[in-house]
């Protein structure tokens, strides 16, 4: 991983699934390649998202380093209009898709937290 943040292992979170769990099938990702995924266990929640692009598949915690809100307001769209960067809908921060680094906005220089995953057999699995 190229991000400055240590990867998030879903099994270490309160609501995340154990390692080796299928998170999403690549063929099920929408055309724009994004998917918001929420794991719930009682009152605990773990929110991540998947973004598929030409360079590959990237999975991050769905939490902006600025104010801690999810990047998307609703739905599975995480890209800006030009589809070049991830965008936080709260205050407009832009992030590199491939490493989660914020390149513009109030949290410039900070990074999204990558999720530890494995891609095999056409699926994204928790690592
Ligand atoms: S919460 Fe994301 S830019 Fe402010």
C-alpha cells in the first residue's frame, strides 16, 4: 500500500467481518466503479468503500480525515465530475484514487485509511 496511513484490518473493528470474507464481487461494481459498504453489529458500524479504476481496485475506510464524515452523502459515487479523484462531499476535499492522499481541500496532505484486502477469483476479500 502506498498510503501513509496503516491499513485497517476489518476483523480488528467492532463490526467488521473476519479475514477471508467476500466484500464485493468485481462484476457487481457499478459502471463508475464505486461501492459504499456498511458492516453493522448491534450499535457498532464499520463503513468502507471500494473504488475500481484503470489502475486497479482500491478500498478505504469511508471516513474523511477532515471532519470524520463519510466521503459520499448517499449512494455509491465517490469520484469528482472529471472522474480523476475521490471527492468528499462535505467540504470538497480531493484525494488520489490510488493512494488516498488529499491533494486539495481542508485536509490537504492527509490520507484516507486503506483497508487490508485481497483480490482473487474475481472478488475482493478482507485480509
Ligand atoms: S469532512 Fe471531508 S472535506 Fe471536510
